[in-house]
C-alpha cells in the first residue's frame, strides 16, 4: 500500500482536456475518476496560455465540478495556471500559443481568483517579462506559489525572482531552448538555487535518465517533485490527433506526444504512476524515494497534509502490484477504484 499520488500539473488525460473550449463539469469529474484508476488521488488541473475569457471560463467550470461532488472537491484542492506570462521565443515557449502570451497583470489574477473561488494556488511565469517582479511579490503575499518556467531569463532575472518570492521551477530542463549557452544559463541558475524547489517530468522523454539523475542529485530529494504534465492524449492510441491545445498532435508508439513533423514535445503521454515506475526502473531512485517525490513533497507544497500514511493523514491510498499497476484506490477513505 502506498499513499495516493499528488500531481501538481495535469492538463488532461484519457481524451479529456482541462483546456477544452467546451469543458463541462462532467468532463472534470470523469478526468478525475480516470486518474484515480492510475493512482493519482490529488491533482492540480492546469490551465495554460489562452485568452482571458477562456481561462476564467474553465476555472469557473472546474470550481463548479468541485461543488457538485465532495470527492472531486477533495481531489482538487488547488489549480495551476501555466502562462500566459511566458517567454515568446521558440523553445522556451514550448507548445503555448504565441498569440496569447502577455505580461503579468495583477488585475487579471484577481479575475482568475474570482472565477475559481480563490483556488489558483500555483502560477508559472517567465520572470523576465515586464512587471514580473511586482507580480511575484504580490502573489507571494497572497500565499500563491509562483513558479519559474518557460523562460529565457538571464541568471540575474532568476535571482531577482527568488528574492521577490518565487519558490518553484516548473518542469526544470524543459520549456527551454534546444541549444543554450553552456554557462551561465537559466537551467544552472535554477538548479543551484536552494530557495527553489523543482518539478521534473520523469516520463523517459522529457529528460534522459542521466540528466534526471544529475538534476535530482543537485536539487536534492527534499526539494524535488515529480509531475506528469499529462495532456488529453495521455493514455490514448498512437497516431495523429487534433486537440484544443497545439492543434494537430502526434502520439508515438513509445508514448511520446509531439507537435507533428518534429520532435518538439507537447506535454506528456504518461500518468504520474508511470513516471514513478520509470524513475524506479531506469534510474538510481528507490521506490520509497520516488513516492516521496510524487506524493509527500507536492502535498507539502500545497499544505494539504496528504502524501503520507500515518495517523491523522487523509486516507488517500493506493494498492499496487510489484510493477506498480494500480489495483485499488481510496480517496478520503472511500473506495473509488478496484481493478
């Protein structure tokens, strides 16, 4: 038996997308249930770069889904907005729509919170954008985790962001140029900064095993977290698909999810339990440590008290086979999945 996994970055899964134009409360509930079957008992639905009206609409839909179902409400304690305040350059921008990138705006954040009922607890941004430092400082005063990601920042920008209150790096090593100056650069600056925790996508595609191993050693297991960054096509059949984010997307036989005609990744095709399994089988990470990275550490960042098995902790639990296939899932003590 293991603690239920806590995923801070979920864009979608199993054909459903938190960023869909027609997202419904039912879609949210079904997506949450699909992830229960994969051992993720707590998640942060992640809304990415889009026009403000779409962001606020989908935040409102997710909030409504929580109100309609106590177990969905338990499973979604917070929301993550990744963008739209990101670097516009190819590479750091990733699959985010360049037409909707913009500078940080406190008033817009206030509208996000009004739409979501105050649930936006993580915001990913590029600290080199105009107004970013004041924005980081204000969100930090509101106990919102500001995370550095999709950035082309100079090391001095990273340092300034941390002084302003940034606490996290989003999928460190990804959302970056394919070719960067060997040193200094924004990856080294974030790895060396002990005031920043960091999330990593351990799906075997976003980071090679040796790169992940070195980054984990540098950051330390106390400041490292695993995320899936799963997209709607995670768990879907290989082939070309059309999605609300990125348009045409290719799912490869090995699970990679890319923009067509190239190798640029468009999110992850793996759930968090698959990332845990990859880390355990392909790197030096032992199962107990991997579970800390995918449950206890992200739960601590969210201040939920979850991600551990001990008296007084919420009964979010999974039972797996030795190869980490999920047999049973319990959410707040309620059985929600049995294989």
